[in-house]
């Protein structure tokens, strides 16, 4: 096997690697390794031709993104390969308890203030948890079991409103709600 594109998911103790099986068909695989046990957990075959090394990146709170070169005859094109779900975060394959929210570090935000981050405090957050802004998911970073950081785009802050924040763990229902005032 040769390959590349290592993407770590430290909070889940997983690492993702592109592997190329050079024996026989030269098939490409995305492999998930357990970084605590140093074992291969699972692999899936990727579309496209032979890959010697590609980079990957995290996509959203529970996804991976790769640019895969594809050779058709004598020309090469690229395709974007996006992957989400239980292969990336195995916790999504199970039912989890809903987290509980206690506060937001910015209960009042100035309308028109531009992009910003809000830190949400609570209990029971799991890797892959997401914060919902009026029931719409926003890019969320898992900090630890009691903190999430959510990116709020300027487009959400253009006019005065009372916003409802909730959160969900992978495979859970929504948490209780908090109100944030945009003034």
C-alpha cells in the first residue's frame, strides 16, 4: 500500500488515510485507523484511477473532503469527494442523549457586527455536536464535553431579532433552548 491524505480526528481517536492497493487492481481506499489501538477500523473503496498521494481536509463538523484526480483517456480531471456520516464519526450510528445548554458567552449581539464566534456552555456535548441557530445548523467546533464554539456568519446578524439556540449530539434529539438577542 502507498498513499497519503492523513486527516486526524483527535477527539474521536481516529485518523483517515488514503491507501492505494498496488497489487492487482490498484484500487484506492479511504481507511479509518484507531489511533489508540493502532489498528485499521474500516475502509471504503474510492472512485477514480490510481492515486499516489492526495491531501484531505475536515469538512463541517462530521465530514471529510478530498480532491480526487480522475484520468479519462489522456486527460486528467478532478472530482471532489465528500463523505459524512458513521464512517467519519462512528458515534452517529448509535443513539445518544441530547446535550443540555446553560449559557452563551454573548447573550446580546450588535446587529450588523459581522462574522463572529459564540461559545456555548452546557453538559453532555459529544464530538460532532452541532449548534442550531433558529433550527438551522451552523459550523460548530467541539471544544470539550461542556463547550462548543459556533461560527455565526454576518448574514445572520443583519437585523434585530431574538434567536433561539439549541444543540444536538450525533444521533440525538435537540437540547433545551437559549435565547440570544440581536439588537
